[in-house]
């Protein structure tokens, strides 16, 4: 549930007196956003929603324009907690808030535009403007940097998110930016002309924040929650969902993809949208799969005989009644139907989004080898229904000590893992730059 933050008189009811957990957050790719299907998502959204579920409460998110306003609102008791990628201040520094357990560590870094020489230290940047967004922990770090480098213009920018901040570096309206490593890592996939120059100061810990007078029971439940999800692997799976794929592509790959997206995709988009209407699979995911398979080359042919935009085998084409694998409309529709069939064959214990990643892996390696990997995962005491575990197991299918112990033998499982990671990156780019499909219903008279 999403709520407005406009009522200045409103306060969150005491914890335990309501069935709603009031959670303050900010919009952004590392926190809380609306996904390609119109659902709320994000690393902080998923964590806080799960916490509310564990408490037997419903999660009510209140989105603030920036972290400064969020912190002020939290201090005034307008939420039970803040889940917004907040860096806890250094030990001993007063913030007027209580910070919970560490769930992620990030490194403050300098981001620069690759069209300019890469700086090696802040000492080189006298007279340059370095933008940042005020945040607990970062403010204390920059206070020391300002004293050490008085010639550098450290400018607090009134941006709503780290994405806005880093886009300013990309388009040249800011010379440099200081942000956290997770924010820069994600932004590099949307703005391939930015990169990390160097680290600034020590790593910091991300944690939820609570009002100074927070209920002691809520604080203890939060500590128990993080201890539990770290122990059972849930925290690792949520981290993988948002960060597990982002290091797969090189910047040259992203630049090449964005170029072809601008020059070729509009011609093919109607075919992908038609396939979405038939299968229910987001056209942008289908386009990402097609790019991974053929770089949208309708004449693509591999040495093993797979052909077309979706790189269909002869057997798969026959199974799906494809008369011409080099026909882009036929190939895209058949590839989409095949992916939908693979999703249906995945065991019911595998939930989304992992179900989609499993199906994409099966598109590459086949369902038989995927089932082998799931059985092997069980033997290795890993979760066979979790992509974060299965992507560690699939590469073992190419090692003699393992493939000889499974029913279908050798497979290039590592290639399937690489493929899925790349597709996830291409899909992220498409969901940022391309709108979802809106079906047009035609009236017949």
C-alpha cells in the first residue's frame, strides 16, 4: 500500500495499536519503484514488505521526495521506520534516530564522465563541482573532505534520487558526483558514459532507521528479522534479485545495445508486442532474450544450426509449426511461446522472479539439464527452487566430478548463467527506456 506524505499534522499510531506498519522510503532504483508490470518493487520494498508480513501486519509505504525530508518526518514520528538505503552514521555520532542491524555494506565513491580524464584523487579537482545528495553518514564524511580540500566545490544538489544525481554527471550538468557503490553500479547500466574514479573514505553500513522513541518490541523484532533472513538465505536471494546480474556486462556491451535499441528495435517492437498478447510475457523481456540470442539479426545462424532472431532449433521450430525460422514475426512468436512453455514446466515450488530466470536458463541449456542441476542442488544442501543457489550449481554440470553423477550428463551450465545475467541487464535497460505495451482493443461492427 502506498500513501501520501502531505498531511503535516498526521503521526503514525503507536506500534502494536494498528495492523499497519508505516514505512518511510524514497523513490529510486535501489529502494522503491514501480516495476514493468505496474507493481511496487525495489530492494527496500521487498525487505520491508517481508518484515511486515512476518509481523502479521500490512505494509503502508510513505514516499518522500528525498532522504532529508524523510529523516525529518521520521524524527517527528510520521512512520514506524525508514527503509530507504540509509547509511548509518559513524559510531558515537548523534543523529536523533536509532539505526537497526546492518544488511548491506556500500562504499562511497566518486563518479565521473568517461569523456573526461579519470581523476586519481580529490586533490586534482580544485575548482571542480562535485555534486552529492545529503544523507546520514555521507554528510559526516564530506565534512572532513571539505576541510581537507577547500578548493573543491562540494555542492549539495536537491535531487530526488541517486539516479537524478548520476544522470547529471552523464549529461554534463555536474562535473562529478559522490554516491554509494550500489547506486553507481546500477546507474552505469543506464548511463554507460559514467564510471567510478576512486573510493572516498571507508565503507559504510546500510540499515533501517527508527524514531528515537521507537517501541522496544519493534526494535527487537527488527533485529530478530534480519538475523533470521541472513541465516536462512532470504537476504541473499533479495540481494541477488536486484544486484546479482549487474556486473555481467561490460560498458561496450551496453553502448552497443543502446545503439541497436535506437536503430533497430522500433521495427521489431510490434512483433514482440503481439507475442506478449499471446503469452503474457513482457515484450521487453522477449526483446532482451532476442538480443542475447541474435542481436536482433533475423538472419543469424549458428554453427550448430539454430537460426533466426530467437535462434530456434529445427526441432523446436517444427514443434511450434514455424515454416520459416528466418521470418522475424514467426521466430519471435515461436520463441515467446517456447519460453512460456518452459515456464509452465518449471516445478511449482519455484516462485517469481526466479521462475523466469529458471525458464531463461532452460531456453539455453534445456529442461533436462535444468532438472539435473536442481537435483544436484538438493544433494549439495542448496535450495533447488532458488536462482541464487542454482546459478552456483549449473556451472558444475561441465565438471567431470559432477556431470557423471546426473542423469543427462555434461552441459555448459555456466553459459546458461551468463546468458540469464545478460538478459536481466538488457531487460533492465528496456524497462527504463521503453514503455510497456498497452493493448489496443478494436471494435468490430
